[in-house]
């Protein structure tokens, strides 16, 4: 253990070791704060801070009058703090978020083409219809767009991948993308991207799905790069 690591952090690391070793598992109650402090050789104040930090991360939960328990350790809970990444990122950091999406989303879409059930494909198709719907407001289009991509990744059956993907998605940024393309007259390209992704999923063609998703994310990435450079949000095929 690095000597520079704070005492509360060392205590938190020891609790995580207890969980990873199976000594305490999901839904199990931790020993009392006092017992843990004695066992790990730290003050109760440091132990309290360690428990507080792990609670904020979704690892532990305090139940009033019942003690502190390990959570279900669902990926969506553990990655909840990560979910604000895309929402609060700006400028070059937001561009980096899109670059990570370009690494992950095409692979996830390819996996979805192989794994999605018929019911999941119908759900994805319904969301596509909402994206293409004539009378839909832009807000409804943005919601359908987010739902479309989240439904695709969820259909992989990988909850961790779905949670990571959600953290890389931002309703605020998505609205900005649609507004920018609408002003430039290029929302048709975005809609066509979604149709091609859906067609590849229906064809159960992982490589076509991968390629269509890569083109879509690259389009948005290049649009943002152009906007950051002051060139506006024109077409980026």
C-alpha cells in the first residue's frame, strides 16, 4: 500500500478487499463501524469517512437503524457517478468522450446484431419510428435518439457495457447535435444513420452494424470538432 494513501482511503480499500474476497457479499451487513475500526486499526472517524465514500460510489448503503450493507453491486449503481461525465463535459473533454464512444459503440452494436431478441428489435424499431416521426417535437426526437442507442446496447445482455454507454451519453449534448444539424439542414443524415444501423440489426449482420454505428459516431465527432474550431455544424459524412 502506498504510504501516501490517506487513512480513510486505505480503510475503504480494505473493505473492498473484504467484498472482492467474498467475506461479505451483495446484500450482506458489514460489521459495526466500531468493530471495523478496531479490526483495521483506524480511528472511527476515518472508518466513517471510508464508509461514506463507498456509499457515494454505490458500494455500500446505510439502512436506518439496521446498519451498513453491501449493495447489490449492479453495474448501473456502481457507475452512477460516471453517468454525469458526458453531461458536464465541455470542449476538448467532450470530444474525448465521443472518441471513447467511437471505440465502444460500434463493437456494442455489432454484438447487439448477434444477440438481440426479436422483441428487442421491435423495441428498437419503435424508437426509430419516433426518430423519423413527422409531427414529433425536437425534444421527443432527442429522447427517442437516446433511447434508440441505449436499447441497442442493452440488447447485448451486458449490463456493465450498458452502464458505461449510458455514462457516455448526454441528453443535453444530443439536443445540441440535433439543433446544430437542423440549423444546417442536415438532420436527414442523422436519420439515415439510424436507419442503416437498424437495417444491419434486422439483417443480423454484426459487421454492417459495426460499420453503420462507426459512421454515425464519427459524423457527430467531426461535427463537434468543427464546431469547436469555429467552423460550424455542417455536413460531416
